[in-house]
C-alpha cells in the first residue's frame, strides 16, 4: 500500500490504536511499550502484513528531529533541580566523556571484527553512543521502577543531556568521511561552538519562556500550550541557525522553565507529557516502516555481536571510568551501566549518513537498527530485575489521584503535599484534634480505600489514610510527620 493524502489519516489512526492496545496487553509481560510500537511499524511496512511502502529517510529524519525535540522538552519540564544538583557533575561527565569513550571503543571493536574501516566503525560507535531519553524515561516512569539514592535522577539527566554529544559526533564524523581534506582537529572548535551557543540560548530561552507565559495574559487558556509550542520550536531553530546544538538548548530551556512558577503549569506539563508519548509512538512507527526486515537479517549476526560488546564492555567501561572520580558503590555503577538503553534516537542518527550518501550507510542503518532491538529487548525488560539483584530496587508509592486539581500561579506561595499514615504511625485510631498541627497548615482531604473524606477535628485516622495538606510553610511537612509518628525517611 502506498501512502497518500486520502488514506494517511486512516492508516495513522489504525496504527496508533494498535500500538496503544498492544502496549497495554503485551506490556504486562514485561515487553517495553517502545519496542511494541517499533514492531507494529515493521509489521505494517513493505515486508510485513500491512504492505505499506515507505523509504523516505529524509521525512523519517525530520519527524525524528521534531519528536526528539518534544521528548527532551517534556523530560526537561519534569526534571527537578533539587534532585539533579547532587549528581550534576556525574551526569555531565557521563553525557560528554562517557559518550566519547563509548563511541571510541565501539568504533575500534567494529573495525576489528568486520570489513568496516576504522572511520566507519567510529561512525557506528557515534550513532549508538548515547542512551536514549525516550527509552529511559518510558521504562523508568511507565514501569514505575524505583531506585535507591540518586540513581534515577542521574540516569534521566544523562539520557536527556547526552544526545547533543552523540549528534555532534555523528555529524562531525560524517562530514570528515565526505570531505577527505578536512581534519579531525577541525571538530574541536565546532564542538565548543555547538555546546556554548546551545547552552547559552537554552538558558536565555528558558528565562524568556517563563517571562512571556506569565506576562502575556491570553484570553483563551487553550492558547498557552500553543504559545509554548511556538517557543519550543523557536528555541531549537534559532539555536541551529546560529550553529548551536538545538537539542541541548531545548532540554536546558525546559529545565529552567520547569523549575519556575508559571500560569497553568500543571496543565502544560500534562499536555507535553501526552505529546511526548505521541511523538514516541509516531517516531517508532515511522522508523519501523522505514526498515526492511529482509534487508536487515543478513546483518543480524554482526549487529548482535556489536550490541553485546556495547552492553557488556563499552558501556560499563565508560561508566566506570567517568564515575571513578566520585564516591559510589560498584553495584551502583553496574546498574547505571545496565540502564544504557538505546532507542529511536540512534536510528534517527543513522539516517544522516544515508542522506549524505556515505558509503555502506545502508549497512550501517540495518546494524544500528538491530543494536537498538537487542538493547531494548534485553536491557529494557530486565532493569527492575537487575536492580533487585544489586539491592538497589525500592517500591514505588503511587501518587493518589484526587478529585480536584489545583493550578498554582506564580504568586501562590502555599505548599501542597501528601502524607500517608503507615503501619507504624502513632496516629492510627486517634482523632485529628488530638494532634498539635501548625496553624499555618490545614488538612484539605483524606483519601481512604478509594473514597475521599472531608476532614474535621473529630475525624479518626486509620492505617493507610493519605492526607492532602496545604501549608504556608514548606517546613511544616517534617513537623506534621513527627507529630503523627511517621518515619520521615520512608
């Protein structure tokens, strides 16, 4: 079947529905949703039952760039600076030096075991050198995997910030291969130019976004996400115009914005979280359509060998070297090594050599595709299990869905937090008036066994109750927890 204007909406909606339904059912057995989207795209393609012919690498690259922009922005919005600050140095080192070490070791290995030249090996290494933000965010958040210490924010920071380095290496090595007269030394000023301009414009646009959205005072609330969309695309494009790294700018701008107060913050974050999922599905479906499984099969052996080297040698080597400068347990380094998920981004990056006409680019694309499949299937399905083996797994407490949503403007200074009455609490069986709560705090709602109770002074607290509390003082949470006899470290 050939895509045209008459059937593209029908086909697109069917593929979206099938992907979502498949992720809901098959995902229960531990298969990551992203790989399901990819498989649905492959089944719908030329070699699959759908018979849809799609071989436009240029369009796939454009869609991938747009999708990655959404994904990085949504991830940055939910990145809290207080959780990132303790591991900022580790994250930056992993996303720069770690990517470089991974690309280099994979490059040498590819050249040693195959007919690829050293430069072609480095290109493959560069393409697969970064962990994929969409894959890491998806697996950690959708599977509700809890990790001890600062491991989770470190992994999410690394995956969100290392794409710019991999992009730079991919573009740089591709240009060297296409221009024999150029020198590798020419990449050094290019690197600093991209990163400095990307970081500077990302910071400035993050501040500008906050100012604009709080001052514009639009007549229709539905226009605020549209305004934000325009600012996101402007951030990427203006940075690229000045030869900066647009991915870095978008991610940094989102972090700056997400850690400020702005109008309709919750609804905008929720909107972009949904858009990020849509972009992930579209990106994986498109890349699934782009690949021809029959052409990929001859490279399965080479791809599997490279994938195993990447997973068990190159990634751990990069992690242990980068994190040797910091006080960490080896089991923590091992877990970080294992969460080196590759996703759609390497496949998108593999289209750059194809569009530039690099020799063997078709072979490189098929090998990269197989590496991604192996990584997501092996690592993506076992993160929780490996975390348990290394004693780094912790249960995730699911956030209560209350029947009301409060949008706090930038002038709203109150804190809204939740406290759960656990099994060891001294508050079990006692009435609220028996506790001396700060006058600056008020219990707004009690969640009990799926029901919501309006509290009064005579309300009796039971095991498992979740108290929604509003306070004028953020320090009241600790005070109230102590008053209720709760374990504050849980």
